[in-house]
C-alpha cells in the first residue's frame, strides 16, 4: 500500500517528540478521521530553527509529519506557512488516494504553531 519512502519515514520517523521550551505549539485534528497532530517550533530571526511533532494517527500521518518536519527546517515563517499537502505527498513520491487527507495534518499544524508563536510575541510586546 505504501511506497519505500513512506515506509522509511514511518519506520524511522525524523524529529518526533516535544520541544519543552517551544516558541509555538500547534495542535490540530483531522476532520475526516479524528486523528491528531501536534507541532512544536523554535524560531530565530523569523526562521524555523527546530521543528518536532507528535501524532496520534496512522502510518501516513507519521510519515507526513516526519518529512514535513525536514522540509520545514530552516524556512522563514512565511515560507513555512506555504507548505501544502501536495508538496508533502510529492516529497514522499505519492500516497494512496484514501490517505491523502492524512497529509493535511502537518500543514495545518505548522500554521497553528506559527499562529501561536505570533500571538505569544504580540502579547509579550504588550506585557510591560
Ligand atoms: Fe487519520 Fe491517517 S487515517 S491521519
């Protein structure tokens, strides 16, 4: 069902876990299956310097979180927000049709983590 690249990221997922002092955290759920992904980011000079994720999802969710974390590392926040599920599926050399919805979790999670980072930065600048 899955190709070799997907299996590799599923069996040896990169950047899994939590960043305890994250600058932003995004938690999203899939409307289709109810699975969850949480993404943690560290930001320096408007760039992602660390990205980690956890998912309570299927093999495709694990693989897409893994490759997305690699693709996101070093991107500016604006570039990171542009990551699409199609780019993720392409980087994995394709996903089975019925698993395409799983690749929506990572783009949604990174957008939520960046929104969280921005809301923290805004509230910090007003908390004098
Ligand atoms: Fe839920 Fe894949 S079936 S994320």
